[in-house]
C-alpha cells in the first residue's frame, strides 16, 4: 500500500533532444545532453534543426485522509476488533521458572559412545 501511495504522488520530467528526426538523448530527473548545434553561430542566421521535448508527469498532490469518525458503525467495529486482535499477538507470556537453572550437569568420566562403539551415521 505504501508503494502505491509513493508512486501515485511521484512527479517527474522526461526530456528528449532531437536533431532533425534523430533522437540524440533522453533523460529522466536531469538535463538532457544536446548535440552542440545550438551553440554554433549559424543558428542566428538560419532556423535550427534541433528541438527539445519535455514531458512532465504530475503526481497526485492531494490525498484524502479519512478519520475514524468518517467510517460507519460496522466499519468501526471491524477496525477496532482487528486492531485489538493484532495487538494481542504481541502480549508477552509470563517468565518461565526453571527449577534446576543454578545446578551444573554431572561430570562425564568416560564417553559412552566410544566405550560401546555405537555411532549414529
């Protein structure tokens, strides 16, 4: 849902530079590179063969924000029960008491698997 809101409000421009009928460069979010024909002295005398096209894609600039009061009674009950059941998932359980936590395991005098020569493969 966040991606839909992000891309619906995103605005950007696409710039294209044509020299004659040939596409020279296309740029998004930056300036387009030209072919260098505009800066020559001959453009003052005759009409330039180059043209720039700018396409502006406008995103949505106003979002309608609903409040809890805008919902009808059934939607309010559904939303409230959903939030309550979702929050109850994260209620922690009481801490478990381990009675033998302070005791160390007994020392092994010999390895039983090696002594009986039984190994799991």
